[in-house]
C-alpha cells in the first residue's frame, strides 16, 4: 500500500482527520475508549501508516490517539514537511502518541529517512525514539547488545 499526502499534521489538526484501522478482528471498550485490533492491522491517518499484528489503541476525550502495536516487525511510515521526504521505522514494538507526535521503537529497532525513495539517514539500536514535531531521533542499546549505529549520506549544500 502506498499513500502520498500533502503535508504533516500537528496534533491539533489530527483530531479533525479520520482515523481508519483495518484488522482481522477487534474488541472495542467504548466506556474506556480502548480498542484492541488483531491480525494484519493497518492504521491510516492522513500521512501516517502503521502496520503490525496487534494494536491497542486509546483515544483522548478530544479525539487524539495513542497506543502500541506489536509485529514481526511492526512498521510505520510518515511523510515529513520536506518535499519528497519520509520517515520509516520498524521494531518488534512501536508506541505512538499522537498528543505529542512521538514514536518509541523497541526490539531490533530501525529508522530510515528517505528522499525520493533513496535512504538519506539510517539509525538502529535496541530502543529508538522519534519526534515528528522536532525531527529529532535518539538511539540507545542495553549493555552487551549490538551497539547503536547511524549512517548519514552526504548532503548537497545550496549556494
């Protein structure tokens, strides 16, 4: 599935956009605003796509979503403000909080920044975080595990 949208939205705009989740099954608790989706889960809101096998999704009173998705791997893809750029991440578990546009990835985690389909930056580690508001990502690894790694491609300077 390939989705292309015009721009990244902030949390205030997100609550006014439809959130669509497809899955093999779901269980919804309307009183507590918690829904658990299982089997081939695909979440789409504007320029964000999240995929995995199990998603537990919670919503705030004003319609913002947060939760976690588990997969082998769980994945996300989000368009950045920069024309033609995307952030793609994958891990065993993704935690996403739409209230502050933050992803936390754990278990064989990796993030890639792509422009026009080509990898521009890549980072991996046991645990990663990414903020789509600040465009800051962080990586950490537990002692005795594979070290964090980042690959940066040369950037052209504009003169």
